[in-house]
C-alpha cells in the first residue's frame, strides 16, 4: 500500500495545523497524528502568545531585545527580527481561521506580562487555556477542508530519502499494524517536543523526540540541543506516579504571585534582584534548584495569598480548578512547585522559511531550531514561533509545489514485529537524563550518561522492530544522545545550560 500527496504534515499541534491550513487548497495535504488529532503540547499551553500587534518600532525593538536577553544573546538576530516583525500578520491570519483571544469591555485585547518581558504583550484565550482554545479552533477549520486528509493513530517511522538525497515523504505505521509509504513533494516535521526523554515533564507523553530522531537519521543538521528549558513551576505532588506534571503558568507571577522556600521566605532577590520572579525561566529554574539544595527539600511554593481568590479563579480557571482538585485554594494556600523539563530550544536547523538542510524537508514549531530562542526561550514566544514560521514555510511551499515532482523510487524495508517491552529502557534513559543532564550538569555525569545511552542505542539498532514503541524508544535515545553530546561540547555555562564541575 502506498499513498501520494503534495504535502505531508507530520504532527497535529499548532505549527502543523497552521501550516496545513495555509497551503493553497488546490494542493493535496495529508496530516498524520500519532494519537488523536487533539493530542499535542499546543493543547496544553496556558500562557498565551507574545506579540506586538502594532507597527511601533520602539515596541518591536523591545520585544526583540527581551528575546535576545532571555536567550543570552546567542539567538539568530535575523530570525528574532523576523519573528517580531511578522507577529501581527500571523495573529491576523490566526484570527481569520477562528481563533479568539480575551478582550475587555471596549473590545480591546487583554494583554498580560510574563517573565523576561518588559511590556504587557501576551494575548491569552479563556484566561489560561490559550493553547487549547487556539488549537481547537484550527482543528475545526482543518476538518472542513476538502484538500486535507487527516490520518490519526499513525506514527512516522522514518523519512523517505530519494536516490538523489532529497526527502520524498515518510514510512508510517497506522494503528500499530498497517505499514506503508506516504510519498510527498514536500514533507513538514511538526512533531513537537522531547518531554519523554526525561523522567518528568510538562509535555504530553507522546512527545518522544520523533522529528529530531527522523531528521538526524536522514542527515539533517541538528543544533543547540544542550539548551533544554525547564519550567520553574510545575505542580509538585509527592505521591504522584505520573511522569507528566501539571504546569502552573508563568502568567500567574505576571499577575503578582511570588516564590517562597519551605521556610516561607521569598528568595528571588538573592538571584535576580531587578526582575525577581519575572526573570527569564533559566534564571528562575536555577534559582529554585539552588534554593531546594540549600533547604534540603524537593520543592518551593508559589505564594498567591496576597491576591483575591475570585480574581485568580476568573483569570486562571484551568490552574485554579486543577490545584483545587489536589486540595489547594489559590489566594489562600501556598502551592508546592518544582522545575521539570518543558521545552527544547534547539532542534532541526531551519532557515526563515522553515527549510532544513535536506531538500524538500521543512520543520516548524518546537522540533525546529529557527534560531529564535538562543540559549533559553522567552515566555510565550513558542506559540508565536509556531505560527510565524509555519506561515512562512507554507508560503514558500505554495510557490514551489507547482514545479515539484513526486519521487517514489525507495522501497520499504520488511521488518520483524515483536511484542517487546521497552518501558524499562525508557525509565533508565529518563533517570539518567534527570540526574545528569537536567538543570545542573558536570563532565563526569555527562560522560557516564553518554556511555549508557550509546550502549542502549547500539542494542536497539541491532534489533529493529516494527512497532510504535520501538521507534519512539529509538527516537528518545537518539535525542538524549544529541542533548548529552552537545552538553559535553559546551563547557561554559549559558542560558539553560549550567555546568558546575
């Protein structure tokens, strides 16, 4: 069995949806979703989208500088400028597709502020349900498009390489049993993050670094993998067995919440007295790590006791409801939190049009390394990156598709199919990554982790297996290797990457 299409989009988060919707309707698009269409990290995003909805050069320069400062000034400046200057048209296109953002009684967008931002410029939807509301509206539009076919419960196993080295689609596995090729003129990686590489994460657990693994195997350039962002404030539940942690949005601190240690002492003045709790995420996460170390504990608290519970419930309905389920009332109780893996700042190298170093292969969203984030992502720039570069990529593909040709020469390899259990291997990888390639790293731990990962990878490659769990595990270990090797190469501490020997 084989399928043919003009554009293959791998992934169903905001970046993938926005790319597919902006492809000219005269071209055929196939989108594959590893699980259900609405299973993605985009659905979990709370904070919102950072964007200057104006042509004010001073405000644009401010967003530009805030992004560079958060990224320790090793960002690609051209990419940052493109992100900031194209935010307005991307948001207008998003609204055209049915997205809604919160407004005041005068019909003006309600804007908030998060860590690292010097101005209020973050749009939100449903208070703290921005990702869900935005992605849901695009999903409804997508399903109404006649030129777009969605195939759910389908994982891309590997990209198809043509005889002349171009990407020609992907080999996929549908419902864990149907193995076939999708041949495409253009292929878009929109596979999201890497959360399951670590032992605990804010990500949907389907985020297993698939796009990075596939891109690496086809020979695409990968960069900045040492820069893994840890969200400072994931809900800490001592007895929870879930690897996925509930994220408590940074916007809560933007509205006045503070951080205190287990002695109920505010501590950010020791680490960043100017920005305090609104410092960039790398600064806050590392401060919390040090504070936990100094107080012999595994969490700190978000303090909202000086804020009105009714205001908090209206402004942050998702967070308010979730923490209440665990026995905490915002505005009355201290909320226990600790950092955990949240976002990959590096990934598959792309230019301003989302093109990778492999011809006919694009990458958008978290899987891509557009150069925007540098050593640490500025809060709420991720959803903006999704739509700005997805729009840019789709525009270029629309221009190239007319003269592009399908290439269908490679044949599928016949693979055995075993009911192997990869959970122990995944747990081992997550444990080593948490302990040695987390917020704090050193040469000894990184070297040890690399040797363990190399052996796991060697064993997996010796025994290929036509199952989703095999390929996810292969992508997890490949991504973990790339992170660890990049962390070993970069000896200085910068941004998310903290070396303490």
